[in-house]
């Protein structure tokens, strides 16, 4: 077991996540200098990462906040049966698919998320998009399959665009190898580790109708359901 690597990775993620944790007063201390850049640049939580700016939506300008709200309104939320359905493999790699992928990418970026599965916008296609670094282009995987998952597991906090208010600790393999197609049907092979691997696994779960709620224990689930009821106003 590569315990050194693991500790380092966990430590890094922990810092990033803590910065995005909601603060009780909604503000918290202003990060200064280089720290501010780090906090902004690292504005991602694992999973869909919709909680990315929960620690400080005030960091977004009013236009960005409006775009985020509009994007989130298009994402299916807990209780919508589509989230429990299994998506179908894509067979036609046509202009309609590319439009769908472009739209998903725009929605994810507007929502300040790090990943989005087609299921989450009510399209039962095995398509996911993700972007774990703000400067990177949006990546799209069509018909993704996990070919291999490493034995090393890691538990990290995840959020989900479909589960507002929910942050849960989810255990997943640190590394995966995924085969997929690109938007034109060409074969892809992605070797991912850390946040990238986690986001891909979270999104593939969506394509199978699986939510993070299914990957946690009873105590966490009870907490999560309470947070959901509060966030969804029911
Ligand atoms: Zn999700």
C-alpha cells in the first residue's frame, strides 16, 4: 500500500474541500494573497461539485450567479425518477449528440460543477462531461466503461448537482482506467487518478441510476436526507 502517496493526496483534497465547505455565517475569513487564488482556482468539490461555491456564492458576480441558478434549474433533482433509470448506450454519433454534449458542458460550467451526466438533464444516454481544472477544456465520455479499478480506496466528501445541500463521504478506488468513445465515436482510453477518477466514477454511477446516497451508511444517509428536505423545501 502506497501510504505516503495516499496521505499526500488526502491532505491535498482535504484542504481544497475545507475551503469550500459552507460556513455557518456564509462568509468566513477572506483568503488573502496567493491563498485567494488557490481558493478560487480550487473551487471544486468531488462528485458533481455543485457545492463548489457554497462556501462563498458571493465570490460570483451577479451575472454568474444568475447563470448558475438558471443552469441548476435545468438539473433534475432527487425525487425525479429519471435519476434512478439506467441510461442507454449511444449508437449514433451525429450532430445531435455533439449538440447535446456542448449543451451539457455549458450547463456544467454555468452551474460551477466539475461533472454532469446526461441523466441529470433527463436524457438517458450514456454520456458524461467533466472538468476538474478550471483552465482545462471540458472532457466528454460517451459509453464509458470502467475497465480497471485500483485496489487502493479513498474516502472523500462529494456533492451532487441533483442533491442540493448534501455533502457525504464516499469511498471509491483512487485510480481507474476507463474506456469510452469521443463525440465522434473514436475510441478513448482514460487513465485517471484522484479527483478526475472520482468524478468519472460519480458520473458513471448516474448513468446506472446510482446516487451517492447508495454508497454511504445509514447515519450519513439520514443526515443527507435531512439536508435534502431542507434544500428542496419539502
Ligand atoms: Zn451527481
